[in-house]
C-alpha cells in the first residue's frame, strides 16, 4: 500500500488540461439535470431495481468490493454525466449505500460495507484522536506499576506574586 | 488524500440522526383538552432541510433491512 502511495502520479492530468476544451463543452459544466435529492433518487432507484443492474451489482459485491466504493463510483459517474451536482451526490451517498445494502440483504449476498471502524477508512479527526487516546491508555495499563510511576510527585511552591513584584 | 467520502457522510448522518431532539408535548391554552404535540417553527424548518429528508429515507430503508434480516 505504501509503495503505491509513493509512486509518482504519472497518469494525472497536466496543469491547465481542463482549459484545453471550450467552457461548457463537458456535461458537468452544464446545469445539472436533477437538482434536488428527490429527483436524483428517482433517477437511481429504478436503475438499481432493474434486473440487469442488480445482477452486476451483486457480482461486484461478491467480489469483495465495498459498498461505499460502489456507491461513490455511481454518484461520481452521474456527476460526470451531468445528471446531478456534486452537492446532491454527497447528500444521496448514504441513501445509495443503504439501498445497495438492502438489495444485497434481500438477495442474501455477503458483502463488505466499508463502514467498519478502521483507521484508514475514518477520516474524522475526532475518531482518530479517540482511537489514539485509547491506544495510549491501553499501553499505559500494560506497563508494570513500577515503570509508570517511580518517583513521587514533588510539590513545588509557586509564587503567587505578579511579574513586577519584588521577590521574597 | 481523501477520495471516498462515503463513510464519513454516512457516519455524520448517523450521528445527526441520533442527536435529533424528540418532540415535546406542549400544552395548549385549553384547560380541559389533552396536551397535544405541537410543532415548533424550528422543527418545521428542520424538515425542509435536505439532510433531514435524507435521514428519514435512511431510517425507512434501515427498517426494511431489519425486517429482511429478522425474517
């Protein structure tokens, strides 16, 4: 995984590549076809329910590809086709995940949701901080008592006077 | 770099669903009538939010999934 991350992104577009086509020539540069969450879901739900798509979806899930990846790919593709905006795509992502899981559950197919508590999956800083704290807490508990607190705490007398006052 | 925000979106929405305040019974001015559930202005506005609508859809789908799992 680390090796993949270290490779230079040679297949990335060169700077200014997006300016080589006329503005508005791409589908995502046009006004979105479905502007509300409901409209976008009305577009997705019949597609997901169709037999052809369901079979392909279940095949993909059986291969071990997480539901979150499938849902994100679907919405990203629709954004590129100009079906809906990125904002609507973000909003409907959780619904797509639940819908895909519902289809998989009804077909009794085992799948990876991609929502498991994992450091790599969680981008939330709060989650990371909590897991780090728990790890440190666990490490401290593992240490023998003598190593944790050898020296008693020394109470130092702090001067209650201000900075400008005369030292006693 | 974050390339798939799905898990975070799902988590945030789940947390928002858990933290939703419940309806409170607000007694009306009628002395003899039973207390009725009254929607506040904030609650009405809340329903208009896309995130709240999404939360209601997710809740429905999750209930369906539970039904399927439990047979």
